[in-house]
């Protein structure tokens, strides 16, 4: 496609060549005709003394074809016509080999002026042509540049309209804030959520749009101040009209292509409906968990009570010997202890103690737990390997509750390998603002049907287990704003990884 204009231009130039040649031939004939006419007049007045006054006038007429030739053909045309004029002017004085030697000095100077005028005017004409040609080229380039600029402007307009269409179609409120903290633009979703038109929002501080900005102003100040590039949090905002909005708000730094700070972009997503549905699901989940917990408690209590009842009946039998009564009493004690463990676990689960947070070095807690866990592990033919990374940050935690988490995980791993032995590897590290502790065993792994509910109450793979250990572990980790992950493989064992926020 870009070659088509060049071809059209070449075709235009080829079509112009005959007319240009004809014009040049016509100009040459005009110059020749003027030279002939002036020479005839000059010779006529030179031979008739009565017309001597006209002789000087006709002599000056030679400048006309010289200037015309210089104007049409440039310096070469002007000098060529000057030579022709000089030859024709000096032809009447032709004598010997040097016809011009007989001319008076003023006539020789006149002939010299022929060349000066032809050369000088022709040179000026050549300069003007070159400048005209350069201007034409510059004009052509400017036209091309203007065309490209116009096309680019159309593309930018299309992109801008497309961007505006996207912003108008979003259900999330989008506001742009300038470097001074004043609102510059707002999309229709922002008008709907905040209950005011864009014209009322612009040139106002974002805090003035709410009765309670709930920390949004502080996030905007942090981003505009360059302390953080982006923030995101769940907020409960109160609009100027008193509307309560449960929102997920994000503030991001806004820069141009050159990296210059332009301000910030604030997005507010109204999640009130989602929060209401979430609360309903949580409520339903709590009711379901309560039902499962009740069933689990009934199961855990019924078995010991049944055994205690049978033992009491045995003791009431008058024919029972002292040994049988003593054995029944021991069974009753064991079942009472079992009930006590269940009740204690339920109390720990139902009324968790508030953690007493302070900076804690995870390595020190692990070393202490591993020290008193190693003897029981050795009896089960389990070797504990400690692989602690250096330079990991501390965590804000309750060290006693961390010990409870780590003891439970080590105990579960050792019990999973009891009878066959194995290796328990404790690994620590740090990643993306978290400190992790991983307990990897070489046991048989966890069955798929158990893995999906491993942290549910009363889920246990041991007959003597309460099924509340991992539930309490999960709750303690949640109270520390962390999370726990489980990975299992029948061929490689299981790995429990505890993630805790690193102390900044």
C-alpha cells in the first residue's frame, strides 16, 4: 500500500514531461525571437544616424531576453543568452579574428554587464528553485506527518472512547485522585455507590465524600506519599448520605509513561450482598458444625458411659469376686480419664485462651519442643531431623500456644510412623512476608476420605484419639493470622506446613 502514492507520483511526472518539454521549447523560441528582433532593430539604428538616439535604447533591450532566460532556465540559461547577446551585439563590428577589440570601452562594459546580469539573476533564480523544491519536500513530509498524526489522534480517540466505555460499564467505583489528594474523575458506578454526581465529587478531598471513610483516607495518603505502591483492604464506609457500604477498597499509584507521578486510582467494590450471603453461609456452616460436634460428643461420651455402666453392674453382682470388682474399678477409672480428656479438649476448643503475643524466634521454640519430644520418638523408632534456616525473622506469637501446635504435629507424625519407624524432618524458612515451619514424615500418608476433613472435630485415625488435636491446631494458627497446609503422598508420607506472618 505505501508504494501506491509513489507510483501515482511517478505517473504524474511522466505525464508532465511532454508538456514541460513543449514549454521549454516555447521559451527557447521566445528568447531567440527577442534576440533576433533586438539585433535587427539595433543594426537598423546603427546604420541610420538619424536613429542614433534609439540605438542606445535598443542596446538596453538585450537585458530583457537575458533576464527572461535566467528566470526560466537559471544561471546556465542566463549566461548562454548573455553570450548570444554579446555575439549579436558585437557582430556589426566584426573585423579580423577579434571582433570585440574595436568596440569602445563603454560598450565592452555593457557586454560585461550582460554576463553579470545573466549570471547573477540566474544564480538567484537557481537558489529560489532549490528553496522552492526544499519547501515542497518539507511540505510533503509535513503532510505525511500530519496524516500520521491525524491517524494517531483517531486511534487515541478510539482508545479513549473504549476506555470510557469500560469505565462506564464497570460495577466497581473508580475514582482518580490528583497529587494534592483531590478527586479528579469518577465513573457512573462511583456515582451510584456514593449517591452523588461526578460534578459534586471533583475538586474535593476524598475524605469529604464520606461521613466515615474508615481508613480509606490514610491509604490514599500512603500511596500519594510514596510509602507504599498499592493498598487493599475490606472497609465499612458510610457515605455522605448515610448509606452503609461494605466494600473492598484498593488504592494504586498512578504514573504516566515517563514515570511521573500523576496521583492515585481508588477502586471501591460494593460487597454488601456478598457479605450478607457469606454470613448466611457461615451461619449455616456453624449450625452444621454444631450438629457434627454434638454427634461427636455424644459418640465420645456414650462409649465410656456404656463401659462404666457395665462395670458398675458387674460390681453390683453379689457373686463377683474382689479381683473382678478391682478390675471393674480400674476400667471405670480409665473411662473416666477418657471422659476427662474429651471434656478438657472440648473446653480448649470451645473457650480458647487469648494469645499473649510478643516477638518470638520460631527456631528457639522448635528446639525446645524437639528436645522433649525426641525420647518418645526414639521409642517409636522415629528419628527427628532439624533443618532450620538462618536469618529468618521473628513472629508475633504466644510461645506456649506455638508449643501446643508443634507438639501436636510432632506427636501425630510420630504416631503415624509407630511400628515401622521413619524420619521426621522439621524445616523452617521465610517467603513473601511469612515464616513457615514444615513437619515432613515418611509414614503411610493420609487417606483421601480423611484428608478432606482432617481439621474437623472428632476426626481421628486412632482408636484412642479424641479427634480434636488438629482442630485446636487450626484454631491457634488462625488466631495468629496464619494458615496451615497439608500435603500427602502414600509413597512419600505427609507434610504439615504452618505459615505465620513475619514480624516487620
